[in-house]
């Protein structure tokens, strides 16, 4: 697989709101599926599918611990990328508000 295809796979993995939420939940700690499944609106099987996509894209580590699989961020540079995108969105919102005469 060439570099461009790997990059596309990563962007596709992050392009779903549930998967982005998972990455953010894992930003500062390792969590098991049971912890990731708390306060969410989807089933554990659906969560497992999303985790597999993130793992296959090279974004997550998975480690079995007893009965549970624990997940963590494989490379924290992805968090920096998300922060940059979030800042871009905030700046775009500020620009729109200024153009509309807001604060």
C-alpha cells in the first residue's frame, strides 16, 4: 500500500463521528470496551466495528487483559492533527460571526 492510500485510510477512519469520539475518549488513557461503551448511543457490536476500523487504520493499539480488550492511541500525533482541525473550525466560526456582524 502506498503512502497516499494509507493517508486516505486514516482520514476515512476519522471521518465518522463515533470514531472521532472514540479517539477523543482515548486521548489521555487506555480504556476497555466496557468503558468506551458507557454513555454512548450505540451497541457493543457497533462499537467493536468502529474500533476495528480505527485499529486497521493504524490509529489504535489493542491489548487483551483478562476478559476485556483495552484500547489506546497508537501515536499521539493524531491528537495534534485533531487539535489543528478543531482550531480551524473555531477560526472559521469566528470569521463567519464577524462577517455577520457578531462578536
